C-alpha cells in the first residue's frame, strides 16, 4: 500500500498575529483540505505536536491547538485514529500519520503544527536551583529548554564552535548561504522575510547572541500554522491534486549522549544515521536527489545535514556553499523557499510543506519545475529529528 500527501496549506505567518492560534490552525488546515480537494467531513485521523517551544502557557486555542480542540471543531463524525506527541518534532507526527495510513487505521489524516509567539522573553531558567544535569548547564547560561529561546542558543552554540575549531573554519563563511537563503525567502509570499533580502554588510554586522551564533544564525519566533493531508494510495490516485508520495522515512532522533551538553559528534553521527535510514528504506540514493529541504532552526544545521548526506565531506560544507552548489541548477538546491531562517520558527513544517511542493511542482511562481525526489529533514538531529524522502511517483519501498 502506498501513502501520498495530497494537500498542504499555510495560515498567515507574522511576528505578532491579530488572530489567535486556533484561527491560524483552522486556516492552515482548511487550506490544506482545499488544496487536496477534500472536505473537513472526509477526515478520519488527526495528528499534531503541540509543543510551545518554551513559550509557556497551556490555554487551548491560544498557546496550543491540540487534537481534542480540532476534533471538537470538526463536523460531527467519528474519528478512527489520532496522535499527539509530546517528545519529538512534527516530523515524528507526520511519520506516525504515514504509518497509520499504511496500516489502514486511518484513510485521510490531517497533520498540523501551530506556533504562538508571545510578547516578552521566554525560555529562560526560572528557578534558583539547578538539579540533575542542569547543574552542568544553567550556571553557564544554558538553562533554557533545548527547543526554546534564552539558554538554548548557548547550548546550540557549543557544537557549532567545536565544528569551526576542528576544521579551521570561520563563522562568517556561512554568509553566502545566509544571504542567498534570505533571497529565496524574499520571493516566498509565505515567509516572514518576504521582500526583505539580506546584504553582506547585514550579515557581517549582525549582533552575536552566543558566540559563534549571531541573531541572523537563529530563526525568528512567529505566529503561524501549517498543515498537510496524508491519504491512502487509492484515494491519492483518484483526487485531482498531484500526490507527493512518501517513499522512505526515519524518525530515530534519540542519540547516544557523550555529555550533559550537546557535542558536534553527537549531532553529526545522528544526522548521518537518520539520512542513511531514510535513503535505504526508499531505495533512492543521494545521487538521485537534486532538491533538499533541510531543517535550519540554526544556520549551521545546513552544513551538518550537507555533510550527513555525503554530498560533501567532513568540514567541507562551507566550500560547497561558497561554490554555489546549494543553488537551483547545481548539485543540490537547498531550501529554495527560505527555510526556517527565512520563514520563521515553525519547527519542521516549512521543510515538510516545501518538500511536498518541490515534487508536486506546485510552488509559487519562479520556483523550479517538479523534482523526481526531495529529501526533507526535520529537527536538530539529536532532539526528535526525522527525515523523509518524497517522490512524484509511487514506488515500492519500506517506509516503516
């Protein structure tokens, strides 16, 4: 049995929305269903990852929008399956939906992710004691949750510093990618940085948040939502929307930790493992893939994923970037939609939706024609990461 994604949709994405999160999620879900040519009443499965990314708050419809909220909003009918995951990423939720459809426990599953950006600071260490492993992090400015603001930036800066030191690189070498990526976002009407390109002066002058990460190395918190519709193969074939077929995936973003803090080797090894599994299950090699949607909550995740795919060797990603090999028409077009850095902090939804668009050939005007395959990575490799291989044709594969 094959599994296809036949619809994808965005809400309005903004720094601070006038609408509550529930409105944004319903807008994205409605757009995805319309894109698929389906109705709300067709849905029999629901799935989301309701994490607030350290933003706090637990009010349904305001801070989060979970499966119960959407189930109560749907037209009256019985669901056959749902999933709400607290650990992982939206990539894990999508994988669960794919597996549910593959198993026949759902026929049409709606998957969404909403993000709320409250005013003020958040993600900071809020208590006077640092119990357990936090004693090795909090006193040194790394007290925030891994996936939040505040101390998380310092936490993620450490492996990047290791990478730069090990291979004798400079953080400013990320500039060509950052500038080109912002150019991609500037042409994407869904992006928070639509029509806002980045200059070399902007990049070199950007304020350091936690050396070697500057403010432009970090994605921006936003209000917004994205949604996709996962359907059984027979349904996908009879709908007018062109399916993006899921031909392989992996979602084992739990690593063997060497220390209470993150290390570059942990990130790199787990990223390689995730990519290798997804490719092996799809029967597709990286030589077959010309487009990739790589998760970039922090800029250096892009070099990490590039090296994990073996399109360039360890420590060589900056040279690959400088040679424009991540641009359309070259070796591997990367994040032609602007990634998280250009679209905003929407976890992995930008990568998922734009990978779908790449194989459908349904991106906005000026984007490349349909690609046979697209690789999408979701997450930081050690915190609930997932990897997908999508195709514009159904293939016999192991996607479990």
